[in-house]
């Protein structure tokens, strides 16, 4: 890979520090011996690898200007000279790629995402603007300030393999779980039925500021202000529920397992249209949305 391309990679032009926090900010939880979930302000990322070893894989890359905190976390867990084999993305919304450009410059490792996310990572296309008018709480109303322009990672970014295998993680497979983003993916390990769900569903009402601050547990649909295809989002939740995961790490909220996960996912699937799909918003079909 051409390391001279580093000088040409850059973040979105509207990327800026977002002063949003939760009680979990800056903290990590060991989900398995080799799986560590870390909260970057209000979003989770996952480091997979054996503690003390120099090599690992990072899934997602936190909030804007978070690279320093992420580097410190990985050095403490894996060693001062640790470096990932790869960075994997569930999708490319700003809160999942905020530290990505600085991390790539530091580590010089490949970044993998679904092919439908690549235009948002090569400077070709911006995401649809967040819908601040959508039904929801204060955080949804604040979403007009959230970045949506693309990164440009140049030759560092590449598509996930078509066969569902995951670079650097032989036991995992990826599943296309669109709706929240066109190329959203989730990662699943059959051995212990561990699911890394990204924002296909979350465990906190991400549009409500109080819920985000306190991390109040609630298995919910994807964050409303960025979800543009609710039919696909529903199908994706059905796909993940059918896996019967034993433990799930989501992009927002705490990890959940056992009956709490099973019952919560079952209820979300059964009542998705009532509890996940907002009553109005520009991406809501047949309501105040774009598909009357």
C-alpha cells in the first residue's frame, strides 16, 4: 500500500469537536477475554485481540478528535508498541469514523467497509443530511450540527470481502444490515454467539439527551436522525434477531446479553413499526417523509 498517500487523506470539511458525553465516556468493558468495548463520548468502538499482544483489530473509530484517547486505550490494553492488523467499520457516520484519519496516519493500516460505504470514505459523496425535524428528543433536534461530509482515505480503504469473511478476525463473519446507512454491516462470531451490531439497533434511545447522558438501558431501533431507509432497517433487525445472539455490543448504549437481549430483540422485531419508526420526519415513508 502506498504510504506516501498519507498527506492526501483528510476528514470531512464539516468535522469538528462535538461536546456530547455520557456517564460511560472514556471507560471500557471487557466483553470477552479478547473483546473490549470502549466508549468514545457517546459512541462505542470495539478492540478484538489478546491483551498484552501487539496485534489486534479495531472496529469503528469514535467521535471527532478522539484519536488520542483511542491510542491511549489500545496502548494500555495491547502494549505501548501495539498496532492493529486492520480497522473495520460498521458504517461511516461521523461518530464512528471521527478519529479515523489520525489513526490511519499513526498506524498506516488498511480500513475495511462495505462497498456501499466507500463513496463516503473516498471523498466522492456526502451522506444525506441528518434529520433534525424527526420525531424524537433534544439530541435529534441538535443533529443539524452533526457532520455528514465524506472522509477521503485514499488507497487505505478497501471493501470487505464478498464471501463474508472478516480481515484479521477468522472466527467472525460480516452481515450486510442496511437501513441506518446503505452499507451498514454487523459482525458475528458463532462460537460464543457474540454480535457487534453497530447502529443496526442500539441499547439506548439515542435521540433523547437524558437517556444518552445516563445510558438508560432500552433496546431500540437505529438512531432516528440518521436513518434513511426504515424498511431496510426493520429487515436488518429481523436478520440479527434470527441469529439468536447471546451477547451484543451496539454502537450506543451498554452491552447486553442473555434473556435481556433475547426478550428485547424479540419485542423490537414484533413492534418495530410502532416503537422504532418515528411518527414523522423527512425520511419516514407515508408520514411527513419523502414517500407520500
